[in-house]
C-alpha cells in the first residue's frame, strides 16, 4: 500500500459526501470537504519546504482545520507534532529545539513570542487560528484540492507526541503509521463502531485520546463527530441526544453525574460510553449505571502504546478494571527488580508488546533502552495485576506521575522550578485526591535555614514557566521531607498526610 495511514483512514473517503463533522454552530463538514482541505494543507506545508520525515510542530486550537492538518501530514509523509495549547513559551522552546521541527504553527496571538524561538532553531513559522484563518490557510486557499499522496511504509513515522519523564525532561514518543493504524483497526472492531456512529467529541486533539483513539476510530468507521471545542457541561447535555457514543476522561463522567439533567432518558439512545486516560473510580462506574443503565467501558493506554487493554463490548464490563489485552497485544506482569514474569494474581509492573508499541524516544537511545526491551516489551511504569478471569487492574504507578483531569504531570518538572527559587532548600510535589480532576498538584516546600520563601512569588514564577494545568493548586511550607534509609523522599508518606486537602469535608 502506498501510504497505509492516509489511504486507510482518509483516502477511502474520497468523494464521500456523508457528514464527518457536526460543529457547535450548526454547520457541518462532509468527508469530501474535509479531504479537500487536507490536500490543500498538504500542498501548503510542502510549499513551506517540508519533505517526508520532517517534523511539523503545531500549537493550535481545536478546529476542523487543525484536524485537517493531521491528515495533511499523513498525506505528505510529514511527522505531526501536536502540542498542548496550554504550554508556555518556555515549554515550547524545548519541544521546538528537541524535535528539530522545520515548521512551527501557532495561533496569531502567540506568533510574536514564538517567531524568535522558531528562528533561532532554524524553523519557519506560520499561523492557524481557531476560526481556521491564518497564514497557512491563506496559502492553502490558493492550492489545488488534490495532492499526490506520498508513499510511506508501516514503519515510517507519523507523529511525535511528547511525554514528560521522571527526570523532568520531556521525551518525544515516535509513533509510526503502523502503530496508529493497527490500533484504530483493532478498536473499530472491538468497540463495534460503524458508519452510523456519531461520537460526541469534547477532548483536546493534541493527545492520543482525542486525536488517535477518538478521531482515528471514527475515520476508520466512516462515522461522524459532534466536534466541540472543549468540555462544557451545558453543551454536552444539549448535544448528547444527537450522539451515539462518547469517549472521555473520568472528569467528564463525574461532571455529567453532578447534573440532574443527566438522566436515563437523555442517554437511553446511546450505544457506548468509553473512559480512559486516568483511573475511573468504581463508585463513578456504579453511580453511572444506577443513573443511566449504561456500564461505562474502561480501557487503558499510553502515549507510547496507544490502547493496550479494554473491557469487553459484549461481555461483563468490570468496574475497577481495564479489561483484557486487546487482540494482538501481549501483556504481562513482571517483577520490577528482575523483569521476570510473576505468577497470576501477583502485583508487578505492566509490560506490553504489540504492533501498537512505539518506535522509541526521539534521539534518546538510553531512555528507549531503559523502557523498551530488545524483545519488544515496553515497561509501562504502571503497576498492575490480573484477576483469575483475566481482567487487568491498574493498581498504581511505579513512575512518579500525577494525572489531573486526564493530563499527565511529572512532579520532577515542577520541583526543578521550585527548587530554583530564592529561600527554597528543596521541594516535593505530589498528587492528592481532587473531587473534579481525580488528582491535583500539591507542592511542599522546605525553606533554607532562616529563610522565609515568598510563596506568591514562587507561584508566579511557576506560572510563567509551566502550563496552567501543572500549576500547584496549593503550596505549603514544611520543616523537612520524610526520607527512607536510602535518603529517598517518601512521597507515599506525604500523599497519606495530605490526602484530604482538596476532598470535600465528608469525614
Ligand atoms: C483545565 N485546568 C486544569 C485542567 N484542565 N487544571 C488541572 N488539570 C486539568 N486537567 C485549569 C484551567 O486552565 C482553569 O484554570 C482551571 O483549571 C479550571 O478549569 P475548568 O474550566 O474547570 O477546566 P476545563 O477547561 O473544563 O477542563 C477540564 C477537562 C480538561 C475537561 C477535564 O482538562 C480535559 O479535557 N481533559 C482531558 C485531557 C486529555 O485529553 N487527556 C488525554 C491524554 P483557571 O482557574 O486559571 O481558569 S492521552 C492519555 O492520557 C492516554 C494515551 C490515554 O490513555 O488516553
Ligand atoms: P500518557 O502518558 O498521557 O499517555 O498517560 C498514560 C498513563 O495514563 C498510563 O501510563 C496510566 O498511568 C494512565 N492511564 C491511562 N488509562 C488509564 C486507566 N483506564 N486507568 C488507570 N490509569 C490509566
């Protein structure tokens, strides 16, 4: 096949007049109109000098055009590097430098700040705004609406998604055409998507969940999406009747349940609710079923692997579990010390292997070797066990990671900023339970001797460097950090001490 990803997900819709996107303002995009935009963008990025294998870094708002850019990269053989719209210029600078992006796309509001960054790393800059306008669109407008698809192999790279690390340095996960395509085809069948499906899409499209899981499955099925800019409770309730399926993070489901308008009647026509990116509490699963009669289907994945496991479509969807390894995916529980497989039922690290597993971290061979074994098994950093019926449970994390509202936050990255501030001897950043986001960020600061660090100034400094979702929701001064005999900070002790900080005072 000439270009597996493009030909299978996009090219098959050539001339398809069916609706692909239903927009919030009542307008819609047919597959055909979408593909024409994809082709025009493929010409526009090629005209910017991009050749197959080059990286295109895009920090752009969710829009049909932003999605078309993903298609354009696939068609032109360019590596798509979508970036969280919350990232600060400090954060973006690293991604642009590290990826060696040839073109940086941003909203016009960010252009001034980013131009010098892009220029200093030899990248060009163009704009694509939330309403679809911008210099890239202006150029695309004049281009033909057909583009000769670039030939690619399954192993050619389709996307880089940056994922933070325990050292505080982000790593570019290299995803191939085959990684993305194989997972989309598996999920299509496993979750029984068809062209009749209408997916309520309120996730961001710069991460795996909203971009690959949601969008690729709909493209593969030939279905359509109610394409919303973000999660807004009123809009979700208003648009649910027009959808058949929803994919969301647990916060979506707790927020829906918090509203009395979210009833059995409102959801009676729905076919499927999928949850992932963070643990769905068994209480939420139960409350959801009690309210709607639907059992949420929970699945488990990662940026590096796409989706690994899923509860069954037809069989029992078991609360508190992430179901079975997907067809084609091998999963084992191993001893973190030896890497040997553990007996069934034991808790250990989750390792996965399959066509979904990424190609490694961009220009970080040592990091890749630490996490991706030579036999193809990827060490996820999650801890899990398998119950006697084969259901996988994610019971914790071996990696120091906070998941807030589905966004991953690596404490080390925040600690590095805090430790640098005047009067700070050291810090520990932990995740504590939060009623809306599942977990949220708490920063504990140990002052230097006789110093009184200015917490407001520290918070302001963190705000300048780090995306909003990573900001500590609270900073506290404490005398010292608990340490074990090896001198390692005992974050589990801190998590226990501060566990009720953000929970409603229910006792
Ligand atoms: C927004 N804020 C957040 C978050 N989102 N803070 C912490 N964690 C967050 N997730 C900030 C806002 O900037 C705002 O700041 C304040 O918190 C309150 O925002 P609010 O309006 O309540 O939030 P929202 O805009 O409604 O967003 C919440 C959200 C959103 C809907 C849960 O974060 C979201 O869509 N999350 C999904 C993330 C996702 O797609 N993850 C998938 C990663 P201020 O107070 O200053 O205004 S892919 C993945 O994990 C793997 C592969 C997988 O398995 O899927
Ligand atoms: P990311 O690096 O953003 O791809 O996030 C991947 C991480 O999210 C995984 O390693 C897990 O820790 C977590 N995760 C994703 N889905 C689930 C789930 N259903 N239950 C528990 N954790 C999950």
